[in-house]
C-alpha cells in the first residue's frame, strides 16, 4: 500500500499503517489551513469555505479561530 506521498509501508503492520494515516492527516490539515488562508485573503467568506469543505460555517470558524490564535 502507498501513502499520499508515494512512500510504501507494510500493509501487514497495523501500527505502521496507523502512523502513515496520522502523518497524512497532519499533512492534509496543514494544506487545508494554507488554502483557507488563501481563500480568506481573496475575500472568500467563511460560508463559501464551508461549502467547499462540505461542513458548517461554524465548523470552519472554530477550526480557523483555533489555528489563527495558536
């Protein structure tokens, strides 16, 4: 099996598989935040970002506020 980066891991090792999933999740969180910042800088509303992500405006606000303050 391959990760998003193309690095192979042993599919029979569930801990290695979980570690690969966690790594991809962190990478996707960083990428999502980067694109959210770009969208906000371009004047996109939180409602527009929420629609693109398929979540509520409140979920985007909570996630964005948490990352922006941290």
